[in-house]
C-alpha cells in the first residue's frame, strides 16, 4: 500500500454546508493526527501568499480553518512566506487569520542558517531563520504547473520558499541546456522567429539569452539555425529539479520526521506558478485536497490525479500546441515533473507508492 494519503474531493452529494470542501477540509485536518504533535509547539504554516493581481492561491477561508484547528490543538501558530508584503490585498490579514504573517528570512531577508552542499552551481542552502526556529512545519501548497520544472507543489513550496534569494538564484542557475556559439552566429534571428514560446532574445549587449522558464526544449531554435550556432547539450531542467530536492532535504533535516505535515490543494490548477502575480484559467477541473506526512507520496498522488484527458483548453494559451506524450504538465512545459519525486525518493524522503484514504 505504501504511504497513506488523505483525500477530500470537491464532489458533493447534497446541497448542504457539511458536504462542501471547506467542511470536508476541517474533517480532513482532524484525521491528520496533528493534535498531540503541535500542542505547545511553534508551528510554521509555510504557504505562498501570492503576488500582484493573482487570485489562484489558497483561499484565506481555508487558511483560517487550518489556523483555527491548530490553535484549538494548542499550537503556537504563525504563517510565513518569502514575501508577506502585499498579502493583505489578497485577503491574508492578521486581523482575519488571527496569527502573525512573518517573512521567512526576517524583515530584511537576512535571517537564515547557512548549510553547504556541492551540486554544480548550488553551494549554499540558506535556510530561512523562522523556518529553522519552528518546531513543526505545515507545508501548505497550491498545486499548479511550473515552467522551470513542470510542476509546483509541496517540494517547490519548501525548496524555493524556505530559503534566501541567494539559494533560489543558485537553483535557477541550474537551468539550461542550449549552448550558443557567438562566433558562428550571424544574428539572423531565425531562432527568435521560430520560438513559439518567446523564450529567447538578444539582450541589450547583443548576446543570445534563453528564458528557460518558457523553454520547452522543442529544439526549433537549434534546427532552424543556418550556421549551427545553437546546440542542445542536455535538458538541464533535470538539474533544477535535483537542486530542489537537495534544498528540500536540507530544510527537512531541521525537523523531526513526525513534525512536518503536507497539505496540497488541487483547485485552480493553472499552468504557471503563483509567483507570476497573475492568474490564468484552470487546466483541469478542481479535484480537492490531499494531505500526508510523506512528501513523495503526496506529490505522486497529486500528479496522478491531474490527467491530460481532463484538460480544459481555455487553460492553455491560444496558439500553443501541447506535446504528444507524457504527463499534462510535460506536454505543456516540456519538462518531466516526476524527476523531482525520483530525486526526493533517492534521498530517503518518501516513496511513490501510496494508498488513498478518502475523508468525506
């Protein structure tokens, strides 16, 4: 059976408050077995509070339900993210939620604990001070697509949200795969004209650049280059996902194994990360909420629940053609989302084998 993953579906049987997702979420929390673990402990709710005019982050009502449950259990709760300024405009306020909203690395992004690793450009894991100081962490994640790694869920919420800008930049530097030979390049711009995703450009210094968040590794730019100035080395988005796994492992080392809980929201599942600061239509219909203490199992269960067959075409930009194989997110972004799960599992952080227990 593998690890247990709790699940509450958006499906309902009657027009009644108790049959709706918020009511189910309250019951799911009670099934998670957190009460004795969080009692009397500083408990960090790590979530993404969104940016600008985005509206697809986890609704404040659900956050309030979780916070109230934790406080009833006797936890000392705070909500934290890389950036909390602007959260008020999206409904995340201390007045409503009843707990502080704390920048993970402090007001000046300078409060962190440094760990060292050695993976290509990733050398420093600067763990946010308010994450490491917490005794329990609730990894509260909104599931969506992601241009750099295919999929963003519990792993990304930790790897990119529990560290400093320096660590995030080092992880992003792992992206790549296309090499430009400047001497061979004639600046004919055939590569730019044939990129359907506007992922490349010549910068102000007339140097060729690729924005790998948009790049799907379709190789159109490589194929149309008349002088062979572009070559495909490898798909280094795999290194990006490995970097996320390494970072996640280091963050999780600061907690006892039973003191981290994962809750993934599979609603408003869009193509891009919430950090973009805007929201596009959903890729698939809303599914529900999953919870577990195994990060690998919950991520696998979420990916398995998101099916290409359920695609809502309005969630894909007009004129963009999806790939013909792989997961929906791979067809959309050209990156295999399961690599991060494989890397997490290699580090002993969980298993891709799971069993679903539905909470009605």
